[in-house]
């Protein structure tokens, strides 16, 4: 059990999600899509949004600072961000020092899921597909409780641990890198009164499955194009209202939630200002031109066009059309009680939670060279395999070091295995292995590039590196 694994749980529900790439031109009658229309978004201050994202008190609970530093320690040099003030100077990018009710605490922030150290640098907005949610978070939290001293520290610790214990059983994934954010959000909603946001130790709604449906954390830098936030097309309306559910772990009062929302107007503005990092190596311009022509014929209808005059259709593509693992879409569409909770709560006062079409969003592909593994569940390790469904491994394992990230392909260097989780009893031995035979973890579908030749795929990939 690592420090980062535990802090991950306290910021987990903020992680948003998005998916892969359809493409081969077919007659209109064969496509099933729904366009998500734009909604008015609140004005916000970009710099204030960055400050609040990195230093704000929106999570509202965590271990006492003294206990945190004694048990978990401080950040490594590559995890530190400048300009976060003295209190945060030695904390890693995904932790924030705060003072709540007179007590100094450390809280997990949104970057727990939405940033990653790549090539020695913290990349804000890059989904952390190396985060390990295969651990039992409750164990370390309970061990930390023994380090609390005095009634005040014990009270702070007890409040945080009560939320960790409620969510931990529903957040344990089968493999490292995939994210249980949807499950954790459903648990937090189930333990809150929709009208008052008051916490209940006993669930008020049916809790989600213990085995979370996996998602791959999407990059934030596509937000400026999107009319929805999440993979299944939900997150419609005022995006700041949705984003402010980052406070759902420990905000038990509507007035406090309203204050946090005001700050998330700025956070939304900051996130909408992010752009994908540029590909760092020279490109074959002739191949780029060839790939652009193929892409515009094969992929642009759903993923849009790029450059100064970019377009993006904001499509939700039906399961029948895209063919990828259906479990996330089916589960999200069936969670009517949780959708109703959101819409009746303060968070739904300026936005709507709904599943507009049983399928997945075809996302913007900005920065796709850095966002492997691919598809909405992270089941495909390399971009060339996205364009060739027959090349996808059934069982595979990778390291989680940035030096093993392949820029030329791009994607993760990985080992194809002969067996998966069913043959391995020890949980920790299974954790690095991606097993596509488990429900929700499948790598099927998205066959739109199968008709391309290897040369055409290479050209498309060279073009995708420019996005």
C-alpha cells in the first residue's frame, strides 16, 4: 500500500472520462449518433481557476498534517510544482495543504487522477493511467488512525476515515491504471441526502457493484471543444456544476457547496484554456499529408477536423455502431436513482445528468500521441492496435515508467501474455496484467481502421502526432 494509492481515493470522484476513435466512411443510414448541443458556460478567471485547483479547499477533509507528514512523508522532487506557496511547497502535485475548522490537514486534489509525471515533468491535464487502484485503501487509513494524538486530531481523522471506509470497498480495480471514479461517485451520492447534502453512514440509495466498471482517465485539454464531460455523453449543461462534485467526499452542506461552485467557474475556465502538448520529435511531412487525407475520409466525421479552423461534432456513437465494450454505457444508463439524485441535488441546479444515447462519445484527439492506452477502458496499449483490431492482445502487461512509453508508435511497450487473471490467485500478481476477458475490460469493437493497409495506418498515425 503506497501513500499515493491512499491519497488517490480522497480525490477520486473528480475524475472525468472519455473514449477512442471511430472512422471508416459508411452510408448515413448505417450510423447511429446523437449530437450533444452546447450550453451556456459561466465566465471565469483562468489564473484564479489554476490557483483554486492546486491550492483550494474543495475536498474539505483529510488526515491531519502532522499525521500525514509522519506516516506518508513528503513529495519527491519530480512531483513538486512551483508557485503553490509555503504550505504546499513540499507536497506532491496531487496533495493540498488546507485548514478546515482550525485544523491543518492534507487533502487529495483533482490532479490525483488528472495529472501525471511524464519524462520527469508533471503534465497537468494528462490522465494518470499509472495510478494504482488495486489496493485496499481502508487498510492504510485505519493504520494511520493510530498516529492521531489528542481529541482534535482524532476527530479530524475519524471524519476522513468514515468516508474512506464507505468508498473503499467499491473502488478496488482488477488492474493498475484503470479508474473507478463512476463507482465512487455513485457511493458518495448514495450516502448523501439529495436536498441537504447531509452525510449518512447508512446508504440512502442502492450502492453500485463492488466490482467497478473500469474507465481510462481522459485528457483535460479536449474540454474546450466538448459540450459534454463524460464518456457516455452525460455531464451536460453548466460544466462547473458537474466539476464541483469534486467536493462530494466531505462537503455536507449546500451553502458550502455553493461557495465551492463559485470557485469552480474559474476552474472550468482554466481547464478550458489547456491545450495538448506538442509532439516532441521530428515528423515526416509527406507522410503527415498522406495521413491527413486518410483521416479526413475515415475518422473526421466523428472526431472532427484540426488546425485553426477545427470542427468537432460532439457525437455520442451508439454501441451498435462503435462495438466497444458495452458495460460502462449499460451501467451508466441503468443508474436511474443516481441520475435522479444528481438532478434533485444542488449540483443539478444548473446542469443535467442524463445518458442521452446508449453509446460512447467520440472524443477530440488532441494530444492522442501521449494518451495511451486507448478506448474508454484503456484496453488497447498502442495506437496502431486501435486502427487494427486483430493486433490487440488479449492479456498484456506493461511497466509504468515513462521511459517505456513509445513515441514512434505511439503507446506503451508491453508484453503479450498467454493467461490472465483467472489463472492467478494472488491479487498483487494480477494487478499489472490487463485481462480483456473480464466484463468491462474488453478490447473489442472500433474496427473502423481494419480496412487500412499497414502503410495507410502508419500515415494516419504520423498525422495524429500533429494534433
